[in-house]
């Protein structure tokens, strides 16, 4: 039965579905779990506080945000805190209204679109429960419900649970080109034996996925360095020689075959910006450039970015409107123009580069509202040597053409899943001269009221 899983692709509904979330409190104190409403209200999720060591169960929807924090002794604590009482009257407030004053610490998280078991630890970090432990809990519940009919009744649910991880492993196997080494035996019919076998299979799959990811990451880095090492390498166009696509009088060329992978389109648009616009954006950015040596590790630990360059935000409405219009033309996203990030001007001098990274989430996990899902990269000044952009997992290399733009998106048009790794990319080291790009990282789920600054680039709240 489990052997069949290798050919199962989980179908994900585009509709928002209710998601069960269990929040285990290991913070060392009594807490309340609050839903953070879009208007900024804090709505308690349980009638009573959750003690240290116990769990709160909530039902929510993908992208909804929650806060976990210490309890307050008085219902007016929030109001008093907003009036500045934490500072004026610290002795009472920090004891009785520690939650409202932030003294007891707090944790926030956004709901993904799968059932999750979250743990809030003593340092208020939120961890997502291991796959094997989730398997054990699920199987115990299934066998409780299935009773004597356990074997036939449990099978489809086990298949469904493991399918997600199996496809993650399959994907890594595909990217790495490693021969499949996954052998999964059909589990026993006896409940206890079955639970142990499936938990061990879950653990095995999880480890295999992690191990393979490490390998594919190393491979991507090797390919990237090989690509960067040939600075004269031309752009790898993959479009049909006899078919041209035009957008607003500009030629669009495909760099990656989006027809069989619509979630990872990579295209190039000639003459996307004018020399005047580039001059203007660079001139505005120049006096405000700041050295960026390292950005953060996001929520998802395997997504990290590191750049060695100078950068500054700039606003130029005509260019911003154009990037959104292009994105909407090359995708079916209908991105809003309100609430988007400003443009980012990035200057690289000799030796500087941008290591392999995804601009948002590009690891096949569900897209979270507010996150980035597309990028428009405009080449405003080319290095004399070096400074290409490479997408090693897609086999795409871009030798920048002045004033052109590279467009790529990384969310599937219908399933709401982010694409897996093909849009991971990097800026090769500049060997001589100076390179300037203007990047527009585009978001979905933002608005005037809920602008990009409220969300992490990976979606969910910006902590
Ligand atoms: O400079 C490049 O070629 C890449 C820049 C980039 O990846 C970004 O701005 O996100
Ligand atoms: Fe990037």
C-alpha cells in the first residue's frame, strides 16, 4: 500500500480550509492564545488560560496570525498598558499585567495550511512538531476511531499523511539526480505494530528529506559557482525560436519552460526601464546606500540569504506600476499595487555578490498571505566583468542586458503552493566595474491598510 505512495501527488484545494492547530505551552508560565484580527484586535481563543505543560486547541485558517503571551490578572490590563501605566506604575503592572506590558514575553505565529502542533518554549520561540511525532499522534487517533476495522480503515489516512513527505523526498531525488533509495514496506495490520512501523517510516522519510536537501543545497552551490566562474557565458534562453511574446511593445523571452511548471516562470523583458529612469533611481539611492552584509534566516530554516552589497530603497511610481503590470501579465495573480514594498536599489562593487537565496518561500510549502511571490530584477548598470544572475536548479544563467528585466514567480497559479527551488538564484561576484540592479519584490495579500511592512517576506506576521 505504501509503495503506491511514490506516485501520489497531494491535491491541494485553493479554497481556504479550516486548519486545526494545537499550541503546547512550555513557556514556564500560564498563557493565553489570542487571534490577531486584521483590525489589530486581540481575540482570546480559549475561555480559560493554558497552564504550563498543557495545550490549547484552536481551529483557524491559513495565514491567520496568533499571539501567545502571559496572562494578566485584570481584564483592564491592555487598556492600562495603552495608557502608559507599565512605565508609570511598574510595581503593580509588571506583576499583575505582565502580559500586557510585554514583561512576560510573547510569541507570534501564522497558521500554515496543514494541521500543526506548535510548541511555545521558555524563550518564547515557536517550534513546529516533528513529523514522526505527528505521525504517532495521528495514528493513535485513527486506530482509536477505526477499532476492529483498523487495517482497511487506516490505510487511506496513512497514505494521505505520508504523501506530502514522500513527494518532498521525490522532489529532492529529482533535483539531486540521486538514484531513489527509498524502500517502504507495507505496514502490518496489527494496530500497535502498524503505528511503530509508520512512525519509523515517517521518521525515515523526514530524515531522508533533510539529508537530500543538504545534498541538493550543496549541489546548487556547486552549480552556481561553476556558472559564475564563466563570466562570458551567454543567457540561456529556452523559448521557442519561432514564437515571440510581446508585452507593451517589449519582447518577452522565456528562460525556463513554464508551460510544464507554471509555478516557476522565469522570463526576460528587453528594454524594461529607460536610461533616465535608471539614472534617477540610482541618483536617489546613492546618498542613502547602506552596506548589507547579511540578511536574516527566515521562519523556514532552509531559506537563508546573504549578500555583500550596498542597498537603499527608492520609490518611482511609474516603474512600480510597470513591474506589477508585467507580473500580472505573466501570471494569473492579480497583484494589487497598494501596500507593495518600495523598490530596492542594489550596488555591487568589485568582489561583491549575492549568495544563493529565494526571495520569498520557494520550497514547495503553502504560500502564506502577505509574502513575496514574484520578483522583477532590473539591470541598470552592468559590471565590466562578472555579475551574472544564476538560477542553478533551473539551469538558467542570465548575462545581464542593460535596461532589461528578469521576471520570475514562485507560487503555483492554482494550488497556492510555492514552487520548489527552481527560482532559487544568486548574483555572481562582480570581477571588475560596478553593477546596479533595481529589484521589486512583489507580494500578494497586501493592501493600503495591511502593507508589506506588516508581513514577513515568507508571509505571516513580521516579527
Ligand atoms: O544582483 C542579482 O543579480 C540578484 C539580485 C537578487 O537576487 C535580489 O535582489 O533579490
Ligand atoms: Fe533575489
